[in-house]
């Protein structure tokens, strides 16, 4: 548990949109995203996590870490762009 900005302070961030918020869970499986969680959109060999951003938002998740900035980011979402979201998940997990 911690503030979003304190969890990502060691990352090489390409861009940030939004405000700091409390994070109580980390997830890369969209089915586990909920209010208070941070979703890591990770491109995979079969499925790209970026395609689930609308779903995680509908489930209340308003903290996203992405490689590719989505076209439409809701005003109440904090979106952090990095070069490698999988590596960022490992780094943030250590800080969490």
C-alpha cells in the first residue's frame, strides 16, 4: 500500500497524466482490477493488456501503467507511460 507517485519514483517515466492516489493492489490481470488497484498493461504474445483498459476502468481501476498511451484517457484516471511495463511491474512490486 502506498501513494502511486512514491511507488513509481524510481521508474524511467516517458509521460504522466493525472494526480497521485493511494494504491492498495497491483495487477496485470484485468479480471483482478478494482478500486484502489494499479493496472499494468503488458503486451503479451497472445494478448495485449492495453486492450483491457476500458474494462479495468469500468471495474473502478483508475491507475494505469502503459507502454502505449491510449487515445482516450478519462479525466479521473492517472496514466503513467513507460518503455517496458513488464520491467516496471517488477520494480514497482519491489517498492510495494
